[in-house]
C-alpha cells in the first residue's frame, strides 16, 4: 500500500513539473519572440518556383483565374498552386504544363520532391503530400531555343575576343621592349634560340 502511494506521488509530481515547464516555455515564447506568420501566397510562390525548376516543366497552369489575370494584364507568381493546412501540416496541389516528348511520371515525381523540399526548408511546415496535376503539353518556344543557342554563340565570341586581345597585348609589349632596347646604347638582341617563333617572325618583318 505504501509503495503504491509513493508511485502515485512520483507520477503526480512529474505531471506537475511537466505542466509547469510547458507553461514557462509558452510564456517565454510569447514575451520574447512573438509569432511568426507566413502568408499563404508566399508558400504558393515557393512551390511554384520549385516546380518550374524541374526540367520538362514549361509552366504552371492557373486555369480560369490565370486567364482572367492575363486579360487584366496581371502577373500571378503563385498560380498553379493550391494549399490546404492542418495546423503545421500542409498539403499542396500543383498544376503544371509539361514539355512534349518528356516522361510525365518522372517529371511529376521530381516535382513532388522539389516542392516538398522547398516548402519544408523555407517555411518550417511539414508537407504531408504533393498532388501533381498535368494540365497540358506544349513544345518549348522557338524564341527560348534561339536564346539558348545565341547565348552559346555569344560566349564563344567573347572567349575568342579575349584570346585575340591577350595576343595583341603581348605583341605590343614585345614591340615596346624592342623600342626601349634600341634607345639603349648597350642594346643586344637575345640569342635566336631564346626567342619563340612569333618574336623571330616579328624581327624578320621589321
């Protein structure tokens, strides 16, 4: 009987200690830190941007709302995403358009992973599931392909120009050295074997 009373006393004291600790933590959070609220639209934008990072996703599908916004000349960065909250748990539905010729199941799986990771990393919410709805199929715009191609060409031209500039700078530097040496009474040409082919050619032309 006495042993039973001791166990009940220990349980009661443990419960009181746990309750006191919880109340202290709640009071501390309220007094020192305050609340953090993230707008639903912010989470939608995070999910939308994450989905569009997946290769093969050519855009988000906003349905009727997107059509109205485009008619009104408005951009909606959070289009194509719907959220449902249960406390700190969130369920997301994303609506995408994919590129023609891609494997849709693979794209959808990667979208789920990207959206889940982005929301959890940036907001602290726990994502229970991500529903992916493929609303359309489209080919990439010719302008986008041309832009990528021209970008590669521009980079090649830049590299070529930099190489030519470096060669011209080196040649001018060598010419200036020769002029300075000519002005010096003790001028002596270096041995021919110490010159590279470009410098020997320059002396022959001179």
